[in-house]
């Protein structure tokens, strides 16, 4: 994306031409597989009934003209040269557009943003951005001010995401049927099976590789294939059977069986286009709190966009078999897939209009021209698909309604749960009034209290100490959050600060991830966290006080600290068995595993005051004693006076999904022996 066009400072990673060409080759099967098999059935479905009554070539050339301009305007002009530029830091799809808009309009699916979030490189704006009041600035102010408009934007993105997932169910079956039996599709359905998969699969490849593959090979090959069929049909007006209009009849007889085998293989591989796009969309939705938590497997160590989701893959397979057995008619299957695809394209067009005005800072006139040009074309296809509602087009609508209900229920419940946490959080001043001991017994070790709050003390803390008045000598309130950006630099990963004066040994650590980042799922997270706090202590940034001695808000004394891999020459952690040194205790527990001696290696060039040394030594001793994880286990219930709709969404929607979905990624690998769940009932 052009930095000057978008006003964003996004670091661009240079790729070698070898890498780009390899990605371009790989994209041929994944991104364009389904689009490339459209010549198998387009002319057959168009001339199946009346080609034998045509004495001229006008109709044949007319159909060729429609096919040519559709391929040129929609996949080539709209997606390859325009929509692909609206990537969210190299990520594509409906929710990538939504995330891009959220960043520029300062709208977030969950209101857990922090003041320092906008200091990240992905958020940074140029100081030279135009400031005059324009239509774009007024639209931005309206979106930031009105919650209703924000919900409409979210619903629009959810519609697009739901239709992409629904098409992931329909397209694989349709692709295979097309290659094997030569399906009879309506002309409004055949050209767009992959324009949207191209954009959604952007994270799996790259913008340049997709452009190279489409413009140099896919587009000219498709045009030549359609021209060749049109030339054959123009010379054979004596066709009496509809199967003779198909693609294979224009192929030399000796090559028909090899071409048939290639077509079947292309259909199988091409189904992966929409499936991988579905994986990308679902991961983005899940990271932004709009889809239940699922297991995501990263299949490449170099390209983080290449992912696999086992649960979704199995669900897609079962539903694909269900619609295939239920329909047993490829014509209705095509009608269903066509409506799903064209709906996603309309959603993309609407979101792109907002991107042009709000993100690219272009005039609203250009946005209107974009809408009129592509929106008109897609509206024609959409109306043609909607007419066939009773002939199969109702399926994607039902699927989208079910998916949207699940997704919005999850988002609504997550939002209400977070609002309850915010409304019931404990003021820091109340905690400080207890004194350094917090009014409880402080035991050895580090207590990690996992919370979604970025400020204040979570209610589970008071719930815990009320029933068990003892806690660890070092307390860390940990918030693992996803930002509406694809990636967060490792140098900007952690945000650390004191809660209260430093003698309280209370810290807050916010671990920030983009929706494309890989969150650590092993015990290295503990070491990263402890080293981050040690680095914060070593910098000598103590808790701040005003002139009257009152503690200042924690936002004002938090520091950005990178991961250990980014801190060369800084504090490192060393371990060894207790008893290895002469001055170490020799007693070892007979049953439990021997404890590890923990030492922080501090470079000689680093200077610290006595208070920082004492604080660092206590942190080291606490880490050696062990780490305990305190997790809140909430049960969300609607209030007694809530409406029937709210009770259905919360009690039978969100809560059922929460009980059956996976736990947060960071909690999957936590050791059971050192994990404690604090149960609470949230009445929202």
C-alpha cells in the first residue's frame, strides 16, 4: 500500500524476486483454481437451449463480449488493481477492510484500547495529514460519535464474512461437479467464484505475486479459452444436443481424456481457494472478538498468513456433503453459490468506498464513481441471483443468518462481559489504602492475574482475597489483547508499568498482538514476562507521584518493552539446579522436581540505583520460588429484567458457545499444578 496515499507509516518488508515468483506459482492453484475452470460450463449453460436456432454469430460474439468485459472489469480492474491495494498491512478479506477502517476512524470491536496503542508503528500517522473539514472528516466524526453507525459497519462486515464462510461450503461441491458433469449454471454465477477468494487469500501470498500470476497467465489464458470456444461455436451451427456445446467438444478428440483429468484435478485443487479464504476470515474474526476461539495451526514458519483450522475444515466437509446430498442438482447449487459470492462482492464495494474516503483521503466523488461503476455491475448480477431464491439461492441466506447469529452473539456477550469488568473494577486508590502488604499475607512467588482490563484492578482480585486472604510477594496483572492490526512489532510487544508505589511490588503487563501474530503457547511466555518486568525495573522508571505525594494514573508511567529476542546486550535469565553452587542450599525435595536457581545477567554497562537493585533481587527470588496463574472463570447471565431477546443471546447464545469453545491461547499450555481459576457469575 502506498504510504503517501494512506497516510500510514507501515514498514515494508522487501521480498526477493525468487520468493515472489514462487508465491505467484503457488497462487495459481490456490487462488485461481475455481475461476480457471469456468470455461468448462459457461457456453454450455448459455447456449444449451437455443444455439441450434441461431443462424448468425451475433449471439456467440455477444456472450464472448459479456464474458470478456466481466473478467476485465471485476477480477482484473476492481480486485487486482484497486481492492488489493486496500490491504491491511498485507492482509486481505472483508474483515481486513473493517480493521483498516477501525484504525482510521478509531473504532474498535472491543473498547479495551490503551493510550499507547496509537503510538505503535502500525497506528502512526503523518503529521502532514490534511486538517481542513471535508466530507471525509465529517463522515469520520459521525462514525466516531454514533454507536449506531459503528454497529451498522460491524454488521456489514459480519454479512460479508458470513457469506464467505457460506461460500466455503458451497463452492467445493460446485467445482467438482463442474469438472465431472458439466453443470448447468446461470450466467450470472459463473465468473466470480474466485474474485473475492483472491482478496481473502492475500495473507497467504503477497499482493505482487497475485498481480503477476493473474495478469501474466490467468487472465490471458481465460480470455483465449473463451475466444477459442466462441470460434468453434461460430463454425458449428448444426449442434443438436446441449452436451455438444460444452468445453470438451472444442478440444481435439485425442486430447479430451487428458484435458478431462486435468480439469478434475484443477477442480479439486481450486476448491482450496475459498477454503483458505475461509480460514483467513475466521482467524481475523476470532482475533477481533467476533468469532468463538478455535485452534489455529500455522503451516509455514516463514509466512504467518498460511494457516489451517482443523475444526472449521471438518465442519466445512460435513456441511459440503450435506448440501451435495440435499440438492443433488448442480443447477441449484450454482444458484446458491452465486448469491453468496455476489453478496460478498457488494459488501466489499461498500467498504471500499469508505476506505477511499477515510483511509486514502480521496474525494467523495471518486468513491461515488467507484460505487456506480462496480456497484451497478454487481447489482445486476445480484438481482439475477435473487430471482432464483426458491431454486437454491435461499441456502446462503440461511447459512449467513445462522453464522451471523453465532458471531454477533459471541461479540455481544464478549462486549457485555468486558463492560461488566470495567464497571466493577476496583479503584487503585482503594488498593493503595491497604498499604504495601495489601492487608493480606504475602507469600513467596509471582502471581500472574490474567484479565482483559488495561487499567484498574479486576473484580476477581477482590473476590479471591475476600475468600483467601493471602497472595504472592509479586503481583502482575496480565492482559493479553488483540489489536485491529495484522502484526505488532516484537520491539513493541509488551507495555509494562507499576501499580502504586514500587514497594508494593504490583505491576501491570499488557501483551499486544495483531490478529495475524502467533501467540506463544508454551512456558516461554512466563520467562518473557519476567524478563520484561526486569528490563522495566532496570530502566529505573519508578512509580510517579505528583507534588502532593499522590500516585499518578498508571497510564503516565508505563513503558514499552520488547521481547527478549529484541533486547541484545540487555538483561538475560540464567538457570541452574539448586546445589550446583557451594553457597546454595543442598536440601532437595524427595518427590517434587528440583527447583531451578534463577539469576539475572546484567551487563556491566548498565547502572542501577539501590532501590532498583532491591526490586530486581526480589523479583528474582520470586521467580525462583515459582509462578502461579490466576484465571477468572466467569459465568455470564442476563439480568432478571432483561428482554427476551437479550436472554436468548446471552443465556442460550454466548454462554453455550463459551462453554464449548477453546480456552484462550495463552491459557492452553499453563501448567495445571500452578493454575487457579476463580469462578464468578456476571449479571449483564
